[in-house]
């Protein structure tokens, strides 16, 4: 049974493989996406390590001079996606978007290196990638934490990777729509519109892009100029985990300066994350930097922070919170608490389950000694696959497959769970 699933997952990765990068799924997402590639490489490495390294190398070949790694690389033309390169107008030789995505590369590269069968190749690739990842991390702290709080902000919901989360609703009221040029959405031609963000949200996404474009994509200006500055505990958790794992890797490679700088970031970031903790809820919450207030929203971002090297009691509290959610849904982990009236089990990041998020939460819980719940989450991921195939995301109550089909990172996570965590026997 699991062998069939692995074979099917490998087949999907191959179908979506364009040689040096993998598209998330044909049609809906025809380019390279940042955190998709880094997580996909984990699955690829289980059957082809060289290909996995190439996936991440290709991404970093398009890093900006200031250190940012863009969220989309438009390797070739395709008018099936909006907004395309002409809307971003970032002026790059190979066009890219002008914003970033959750920095999971440090984690992925460290993991690929740690379990590599081809040690020589791993060392060569890790040595090349290490300073680039470090430059990206430093970019975050320089450009997205200008006041040195220890936590970085995102300036566009697309940066979070959780595009239409309930977390952004209040802040989005501040984002205007005046001056947004007319556009035709392409996503709703590939996927069910009820599973996608609304038109009102799209107008605001585009307004922010136009605003940043008018500032010449100058990252010294964008943070302060954005009416949307959100501190996301999941995003910061991923960054801190990457800093932590990059420090381990740097130490092994004798790159002591990178190791020391990364450790210092982890120390101040983990301490600063405490400000986002909500004791009543038993999880972290987002913070709206413009409003100067915590966001009233119990989303999965506050659970995803378990991926970071946070104190064990925090992980244990998050585990209790997830067990509580398990009483309200059939499958784990919903992207939003179903007790919230704003929850929507079908609409993208407002309720559905995403396997990459499950994987990262389970990994963080395991590191905190909470392996029973981690296994329960893995099992939920596998049950969803068994029931509904390799979808982009799933309804946590009914397992209905949502969004795009034959989805790359979903397939990669299944390989990672079944092979990487040695569950083939089950
Ligand atoms: C959607 C998701 C984002 C992902 C992208 C490609 O925009 O919200 O997280 O990276 O699709 O799969």
C-alpha cells in the first residue's frame, strides 16, 4: 500500500519536473516558487540527491544583490498566471517577483546534508549555499526588522505563504484599492473560485504590488512604506529554525562566523517570540506592526512556530492546543480554528489542511519529545492522501480535495513522511 503511494508521489514529482526546477502544479502555478522548491527537495532527495540539490541551487541562482530570494522565478513565459512578470516589473535578467516567502532553505539544506548518502556532493553543495542562505537571513533582519526587535515582518500576504489567512483581514482594511489597474485573474480559471481568495482580496494584493513597484523595489524603503507590516509567528518560526540549523551546518563546515551570527539571531528571536504568546489560547498570535496590536485570530501560524527551537513548555502547550482542535475536526491540522465563525473549510488558508504545514509542525513537536502527537499528524496526512489523492489542500472535516491537483509539495511531503521517517513498515 505505502509502496504504491510512494511510487505515485515520485511520478507526480517527475511530471512536474522541468529539469532544473519543479512547478507546484501545471496550469495553476507554471513557474518556480520559493518555499515549494525547498520543501520539494526533501522528497526528491529520497530518490535522487543530485536533483534535490539542483532544485535549491536553481532558486538561489536568482537571489537579488541585496540578499532577498524572490517568491516566484518566472523562468519562461506563460500567460496562464496572474500577476505575471510585466506586473511585477522588477527589472531582473530572468524575471522574478519582488517579494519573498518563508525562508525554509536553511532547514532543508541542513537536512539534505545531514542525511546525504553522497557526502562529497553534499559538502560541495552545502558550502556553496551556506553564504547565500546567510545573506538572505541577514537581508531579513536588515530590511524587515529595521528597528532591531528580533522579529521580522512580512509586507504582503503572499510572503507568508498563507495568502488569504484570517490573520490579514483587519490589516487589509487599511490597504486601499484606488488606482489598481484592471486585471483578469487566472487562478479561478484553473481552480474552483470557492476555494480561492476573493476579488476584494486580489485587488489589495495588486495594490501592494503596484505600490512597491512605484518605489523601484528598493528594500530600504518598502517596509516602512507598506500599510501592511505583519509579524507572523509561523514565518518567524521558520526563519529561526533555519538560522538554528544553518548554525549547526556552518559549524560542521568550519564556517564559524556564520555559525556565531546565526546563533545570535536564534537567541534574540526566540526571546522576542515570547511577546506573541497568548496564554489564554495556548498558542502564538500575529502582531500588526502598523496598528501596534496583536491580531485577534487563532490561525495555524501560531502552531507552526513549534517548528522553531522554542522552549519545551511552549511546544507542550501547542500540543495541547492541537489536541483540542482534534476534537473539532476529523483531520489535523486545520489552518484555522473551526470554533471561529470566520473559519471556512474549503477556502485556501482560512481552514483547510496543508501537508507542508503538517510536516513542519510534526517535525517541531518531535524535536520537543512530543512524538505521539507528531505521529497522529503524520497519520492524518497519509489518511488524506489515501482518501483524496495529492491535492493542494484539504477540507479538515470531509477530506474534500481542494485547489490544484497532482501537487508537487504534497507528493514530496508524503515521500518524506513514508521514507524519511521510516513509516514504510506501517
Ligand atoms: C499559493 C500558496 C503558497 C504557495 C503557492 C505555490 O500561493 O498560498 O504558499 O507557495 O501557492 O504552491
